[in-house]
């Protein structure tokens, strides 16, 4: 994996003027029980970029694609899973530590985190490959939102009780009444990966009818975003 040379003085530009930050830890997929887990995250060096957001912000990354070559030769770009970017925006991986660090200089750090998959092999993003989806059936009426972190933003169409939809992946978000923090990215139309729904409204075990009592918080077959 290539490493970047000593950094030039930071400047505004693609990837270099990004307002987001870097990958700190990569956690495994969630176990089938009701414990909380988090997808890959990265932390940005505030000295390496000009940002209008908080320094050392951590964002969730889905995968990487090849793209525009920035000043030091890095061509890796990250698809940002976190809201408000929600898989629709990209950032140069050059602005991130890519080695688990969360502070200090970017000099000598790798161009990309080797733990982050290529979008073509991960099956997500616009880097190529078909995106796998997972059928989940709601056990009650479910409300959909663009912002999973506070169950807000723009409200989307409801999912009817016993309706089956295709799910792309899960993210940690707003905690509902019974403590469930898993939220599904809805791949089916008309949501088209732009809306999220609490996994708490689904059976998550292959069932399509009956009570939701005792069902898991999330389907363990569904991957983290």
C-alpha cells in the first residue's frame, strides 16, 4: 500500500478543503444479539485541511473508489456513509490518517486505509458492481427519515405493516423506546437509499407475520454500511 511523501503546506482544493475527518477504528459486523456496533470510521487532521466543521470529526466510510489525483499523487476517494452525506458524496482519502491515528502529522501516513474495501468489491457506491440487498418485513407501520441520527430531516413514505422492502445495510442511529439503535438504509423504490428506517419495526429473523416481541434488534445477515 503506497504511503504519502512529506506533506506540502495544505491548500484549498478537492480533498484538501474537505470539511470532514478520518477512519479511527474498523469494527466487526454486529452479533445476532442486541448489542451495539459501529461501521468503519475515520478522523481528519485539522491541520491538514481547512474546515468549517469541528476539528477531529469522525465520519463513517463505506468504501473507496479511484478518482481525481490530488497534489501528492493520491487517487483514493472515500464514499461517506454518515449523514448528511449518506452515501451520495465522496472525499479524498488523502485528508485522513488511514492508520488508526486521530492526531498528529499526516506525513508518512498511507494513502488509504487497507481495511476499507473497494466499492466494486464491497458492492456499494458508484465504483462498480451490483449492490446486494436484503429482504426485511415490517411488523408494524414504520416511518422513514433522511436523518437516522435523530429520526428527523425529511420524512419519506411510510412502510406498511407486513410490507417487505429491500435493505442495503445498517447504521447506528437514534435510540428508539426499547433501546434499539439500528437503522436500515432502504434500497427499495421510492426510498432509493436516501431514507432510513428503524430496524426495530422489522422481524429481522425471516418471519413475515406475528408479534415483534422477542425478535432481534437487527438482522445479523445485513452488513454495516
